[in-house]
């Protein structure tokens, strides 16, 4: 759809976060018949969610509708236009607002086994400096005290730290089915995407109505990483930003001997080697507790999608 202000996207990757949305975005935007902007997560239609939640390198959300439509100005007339904002799946308003702007929109949602999803989301929020509690069990136990208020100065969106509340898969999917017919909504199970990356993407291309016969570059973007030390991360961040008398002095000295590009590369190397790393193996007791909690949701989603996710995700053996 083209308005007087510009081009409205033809399709939306609406989530979930940490479920392959970045890899799908990167693979689709390489297709010659598809245009997706460099800014992966405009998040414009999530009007009920704060816009300050910015994972690293995701950029700044558009503030006005004209700003938003300007993201797609470079699309050719013969290209489909799309965007990927995983928080749309959490939003109470996004489905309706997208339907108003583009009734013919194609919607793509990805669902991941809930316990591994929560664990991966926890790692991402640690990496984004929104979460400070490194122990997942403790972070979940803090949910009642964090609800509805700023949590320890880490976020102006305390609801994002309500990990278990994000696992409302059927409710989230029904919001989009309320405004779009089934043929315009594609549901992907993360396991399928991981096991057959190329085949899943070709299925998405067919869903979008573009050529699916060309070569596809298999990708694993935005992998889950662990954080070794919140304190060390804060120290590196302080030096990077020049916060505090001592760190300002350090940064001033570094600025005089190294160009900006080299400084940014050095800070990134420190983070990747000292602050972040491969995540620790999951605490199996915590994961089992989460699976027990989420089993009813998995049962409901299995019934809703008419697919046995209980067996696929190993919930058939959870008491």
C-alpha cells in the first residue's frame, strides 16, 4: 500500500525475540524482490510499549508516521516491503494498528520452546544492560516486586523483566488472528527454522509470493551469549562513555592516542572477550520448574495450532 506520505510495509515479522527473527530478517532482506530497512526494529506500531528498549545496534525507533514510512522510501516499486519488530508480539495495540495501516499485510510469528526462550531472553536483557540479576531463578523470583515500577534503575519498561508473562503464546497469536485471516498469518516453530533453515525461508518466500528458487545464504544471527560479570561490563561501559572522574581521564588519554574507529573496536573486543562469552549450561532444576509452569501454555498452543508441541518440546514427560 502506498499513501501520500509513503510506502506501508507489505509484511511484518512480529516476533518472538530470541527466536530467529534477526536471522530471518537478514536472510529475507538479501532477496532481490524484498526491501527491508537497515533499521531492523522500527517498533512503530507497538504504541503501548516504551520506545527506549534498544538492544545493542538496533538503532532508534521512528517518532512519527512520516519518519516510519521514510524507512521504506528506497524500495523499488517491484519490491515487497517488510519490517521486523519482535516486540509486536508482546504489544496489545500492534495487531490492530498494523491492520488499519495495511489490511493486506502478511504476518510472520515465530514461537520457541518457552523455557529456553525465557533463558535466552534473560541473557539478552543482561547484555542490553536492562537486567542486572545474573541468576535466572532469582530474576524470575523478582517479578512480583518489579511489576509496574522501574526495577533497580535498569529499565523504564519494568514489564520487559516479567519473563514468565511473555509466555502467553495463544493469547498473542489470537490478537493477530483477530485482525488478519489465517491465510495472512504464518506461524513458524523455532525448531523447524533451526533444523531446516533454508527450507523454512523458502516457505516464507512462498508465503510472501516471491520467487523461492534462488540461492539462500544460511545464517545464525544474534546468537545467545552469556555475561561473565555485570560489574566488569559496567566498568567497560563507564570507560567507553567517560563516566566518573577516573574514567573520564582514562578515556581522554585513550582519545589522544587512538582514532575513534580503533577505540570502538577495542571496547568491542574487551566486551566480547572479557565481558561476554558462551552461556553457561542451563540449570536443569530451573528449566524443569519453568517447563512445569509452562506446560498448560504448550498444551494450549498445541491444540490451537493442531500440532503436537508437547512431544516436540519434551513436555510430554513433564509432570
